[in-house]
C-alpha cells in the first residue's frame, strides 16, 4: 500500500519561505513522475510543479522563479522549496505520485496547509 505523507506546511509572512516534504512508503517501484498541487478555498486543485524520474521539471507560471521542486530517489522523498511567498499562495498543498507502466497508478497525500499572511 503506497502512502504519501506531506510535512512542512505552516503560517508564514509574505516574502518568507517554507520547504515542503513528501515521504513515500510502501512502493516497490520508482515513480514515473511526482508533483505538488494546491487547492485554495473555493477553487479547483491546480498544478504547482512536477518532476519526472529523469529530473525533468515543470512549473506553473505563477510560481516560476520562486518555487523549486526536487526529489531524492534514494530516500523516496519529494520536496518543494517555496521562496518569496505571497498571500495568494495560501492553499492546501498535496503531493502526487504517478506510475506509468502496463497500467497507470496515481497516489495522493493527505495535504498540508500553507498560509501566507500579508
């Protein structure tokens, strides 16, 4: 049973930084792609950033230049370094892991709250 557990969320002032972590367990395979998504109150969940097993990254325009996604395959851990945070970054942040084999499997974490005060 694959489990993803996020940590590192919290309350921070605008301009500050946070580092989110997502620890994966229960997997016997390497995830094809991992990513961070977020959902603000009253809004749909949106992509923040993704990284593939070959380290190819993709970012939402709204976070480019401020956020950095990385993964440590040896530790099965995904990170999101968030700098220059803005109040509009306030949301629940979710970790997602994808496996693309003969079948495709998607796994989600439970989410961690990030609140940026102005």
